C-alpha cells in the first residue's frame, strides 16, 4: 500500500461548525425532570482570576467523562477555567457545543465561554474511509460522531439537550483554535491546555500560530494506549484513532511539558454505583441533580453497571499530582499511516531510545500508567458533591 502523507491544513472555513450567530430567542425544551429548571443567571467574567489557568478542549457529551472533567475544573477553587473549546469526536461539534453550554448553565458557570471548533478530523475523507477501514481491519465498536448524522446547528439537534436548549450561545466570530491562541498570548507561560478529545483544535492552533508553542505551560492529553491494546481497534484508543494526524502534530510539537493519560491508566478507576451513591448523598446541588436524573435510572435498572472515566483522570492528576502513582517518560508518537496500526500510540523508552537515538521527530512526554484509586475517588467525589 502506498504510504500516506499529511496534506496541507484544511481551510479554516471548512473546519468551522455551522453555529448560529446568537442564542435562539425561543427554543423547544426537552421533557423530563430538569426541563422546568430555570437557567442560571450569567456570572461575572472569570478570566483574570488568581487560580491556575486552564482551557479544556473536549468532545463534550451529556455527563460523559468530558462533562465530568469540566465540572471538576469548574468546581476546583484554585483553577481559573478560561474557556471550553469543543471538537468533534464523541459527538459532533454542534452537539458538544450545546451540551457544554447547557451543563455550564445548570451549574451556574455561564461566565465560562464555550467556543466551537473543528467539525472534522484534519485529514479530509476520514469518515468516508471508515467503511473501507472496517472492511479491511474489522468494524470499530464505536465511531463517535460518525455513528450519527451531523446536526445543522447547536440549537437544532436531533434531540434537545438535557434540561432544554441552552439560553446562552457560543462565543461569536471566534474558532476554538483562535481562542486558544488568544488565551495563551494573554497569559504567557500560565495556560495549561487539556486535550481531552481529538487534538484537531490544538494542531490547528500550533500550525497556524507556532509562536504560541513556547508560551504554553503544559499540555495534558487523554489519549493513546501504550502497554495494552486499544479500546477501538487492537492498535488504537479512540481520541488518537479519530484524528491520528492531529495527535501526531501535537505530540511532535516542542511544548515545554507534555503529560499523557492513556487508556492504560483508565483501567485502574472503574466507576460504579458505590461512587454514584457517594456523589448524590446529602443535600441537593445542581451537579447532584444532573447525576440523579441521568445516571439514577441506569443504576436502578442495573446496580452492577460500570464505566471508565478516562478524561476525569486528566483533571485529577492536574489538581493533585500525587494521584499519578506510576509514570514513565518516553519519546512518543502516533502512527498516522493508513493501515491496521492507524492511530497506534508509540512510546520509546529512554533506556533504548534516548537522544540522539530517539526516532526522528519524537519528543518526550510523561505518561501516567497507574493511579492511586483511593486518592482519585476522594478528589473526584469531593469536588462533585460540594455545594
């Protein structure tokens, strides 16, 4: 098979989602326990606070691991959440934008801007090639957004978000990559970027504005599977499988510090009814209500149901570095050649491949391979159950 090479970046206009210019004046509300809940009043702008400055770049869902990560960062007292940038991955960017806006409204954090970003992976035709990829290498059990029809706008989804459509709208006239650039230049050497979905927005930002690279404090990824099989194909974890080209660009960029939370680490913290009960106990809060409404019926039907938390671990190791019980520094890369290993994460150990013997273009990253489960759960449940 002919080796595939990375073509030029897609034009920004092709990557921007079709979001409405402003929030709709009147939108239908979803029926259910939260439908009558009034949206939170907008708060004062948060940017410029004294906390550690972060931007969450995520493929947002309804109370998925990205949403819980957003809640954790929004609740942490020493964090200044500058914004949430949205990328297609688990959901289409229009869906993720609506979910981010509405969930921030429900917890009273409308001061946090939401910015829509890349609606497709960097390489053209990723979705169209998926049928051929499945035929050659086996069907992916989960293709995220590609498993559904893309909606026309964030206020025109196939189904309204939990609690109804957001009353606020995404940041106007700015794409996610541009917002990243703006915040990094506004706060040089202070911003940590969470790349908790496919790395498309981050790749666009560093390719179009390479001057921001030395100004980024740290990039924390949820992605990859280094010492275990992938969770989408035998080779690849979802985020880096969805857009391998962007993951490769990001990992090969000379950031001052890169931390990776791969699927390896996620296996050590399995969420179930025990943790759910800890979160929802006690007086009602907006976050507890979301958990009760969206997860309560599932656990009532199947008390043995479990989930992995992937992205939430990135927030935990940032907020409390001691959560990371075992880490290794390796030279990292992603296989972006179309084939059975498409999206495979590569980690070259220093004892064999330290510079100048590291594969050309690879850069060091700290990989979290195990976590302190008790410390993680105490942090996780403590933040989510707090008033």
